[in-house]
């Protein structure tokens, strides 16, 4: 029995009920119920988490960077590109409508007539003179039998979501870098203050040794050792000055400003507040971290691509309608038709695209699962760093206080002649190291908090 065109159309319509979408992506694996050695909170992290440090200078730097950073501007442009891609991909779900019109001017020439068409088209020979007009309206619509067009639109929507999450992740990174650099700048200023005070003390002691040497009550070796201590402090101040300049330049880049024209405010070291951060349950991390949401959206887009590739193996149905008219006749010509196009042989290209899309989906699934594992590891590391840096910082503060007391006592005994210079020099060096280590230890505590905010996703950024 011969198959009629109507049979093909009926078969296509029956097959349209078959779903060609891939199976849902597997879950990212077991999720722990709680964090090790950390209490969880039911309250989400603050959106403007950088304000928890209690510094108006940090607030101004972060908000300025979020408004002017050029990497963020580029990410916004990528979102607009993805949004336009959604419109393009979804256009196939709507009919295509085209219109055409021609104007023909005819003139008698000798025994024949030459027709010149003003609009691009054909040239016609006729016997009548004058101007005539023709028009045509065409409508075509592809019936998305197997969801190929819808899958393409869904993939574009998922990529738009991925672009938005990428922008949010970049905002988090930018805010964290600004806070880290600003706190580093504040710590550098504090270390410069300590170094300058120690340099003043070292120079005063050097002047005393010079006077004692001139009076014959001190050895040249002691004076030369103290000169070395002074020079070492001067070199340390120069190194810290270089670090301060680099931190200022980094803040300028993050803020989208030329380095020579940018003078960032410096947070007051003594007024900074150390936030207490309590994470939510581990399962909340999957929806809180923008990089995980981006990876999830990219995986969903790959699934939609696979559905589109599978749908391309099956026939496509297009319905068309057109009407033509001319001022030379009161009649119009109307056509209504349907065409069914079934791929028979494409050299394996269509099935190759299915295989490629399936492999890409497996790749992105593995990438997503690895990103989840990495995220849990980063939170665990940040929690451990917060805990250990607090213990280390407290110990360094005690050591610095003890070193200051020791130097004050040693200096008093040296002035009284109870101890020699070598003991005083050793105590002086210990004090310098202890105070510098305490400043770095406090910065480490701030850094651990920033890392934890970043690992947890930083809250819903405004």
C-alpha cells in the first residue's frame, strides 16, 4: 500500500507527543548535614556583608568599585548578549511574515513594448503602457513537532541565567578583593606606624651610644650594631612603603580609576570590627554560591542542546500561506500549503551532533559535581582558618604585649647600668618582630573572615 502525504503528516503529529528531552541531571552527590566544628545559622548572610567590618571607608570603596569596575561592565554586556540570544532562539516559535511589492512602468516603443521595473526583480515585455503595482504577503510557520526550537530557546534561557550568575560571582570576587586590599592597606599603615616608632627609639638609643662612646663609656661595636638596627628599620619602612603604593594602585584598578588620580581612603585600623560569621546548613550552599548556580545553569543548557540535537533527527513540518494581488486585476491569488521535511542521509552529521551534545553534557555534569566538592572544601578550609587564626592572633597579641614590657624593662635596666647593650639589642629586635607579627596576625583574622564570606557565597548582593 502506498503512503499518502496525509499519512506522513499524521505520523509526524503522533510522534510529536514523544519527549526527546534528556533525563534530569544526577544530583551532585551526598550533602553533609552540618559543618565540622562550626555552629550553623538559619539567618542568611547579609547582602552588603562588607559593612560588618564597621568601616565607612571600606563601604565607600566597595560600593564605588561595584559601580565602576570595568570587568563588571563587561559582564553586564555579556548578559545583554545572552538576553538577545534568547530572543533570537525563541523567534522560531512565532510565524514569519514577509511582504513584497513592485511598481512597473511600461512605455510603448515602436512595434514592441519594453517594461522596466523600478523595484529589483524581473523585466517583462508587454503591450500596454502605464504603471502597475503588484503586492504579496507571505506567512510561514514551523510546527515545533519534536521540541527542537523550544529546546534551543530553553538552552538560550539557561545561558542567560548562567551569564547573570557569572556577573553575581564577579561582584562577589570584586567586593572581596576590595575589602582584602583595603584591610591590607590599613595593616600596612599600622605596620608603618610601628616601624616609625621603633625607628625613633632606635635612633634615640644610637644617639645615646654615640654620646657614651665619645665619653669613653661604650665600645664602638655597640654603636655599630645599633647603626645596623637603625638601617634595618629604615629598609623595612621602604619595603612597607612599596607595599602601600601597590595596594593603592590595586584599589584604583578595582575601582575603575586611573592610578595617578586615585587616592583611596584608608580604614582606621583601631576602629575595625571583626565580624562573627556563622554559616547556614551545607545544603544552602548549592543555592547561595553564584558559581555553583552558574555551573548548574550551564549543565541545564547542555541538556537542552542535547534535546535539540535529538529533535533534529526527526521530520520538520512547515505551514505556509501567501496572497498576491495586482492592480491590473480584481482577483487575488491565495496559496495554503504544508511541507514535511525528513532527514534521510546527512553523512552521520546529525547523530554526530547528538553524540557530541551528550558528551558535553556529561562533561558539564562532572564539572558541576567537582565544583560542589570544591565549594564544600573551601568552606571547610575557611572555617578552620577562622578558628585557627583567632587562636594564633590572640597568642600573637599576648606576645607583642610581653615584648613591649620586656623592652621597657630592659631599657630601664640598661640606662641604670644593670644590663649590657647586647641584651637590650636582643630585646629590641624581639619587640619589633612581635609587634609586626601581631599586626599580621590580626590581618590574617580579617582575611579568614573574607574567605569565609566568599566561600559561602557572600549573601544576596544588592
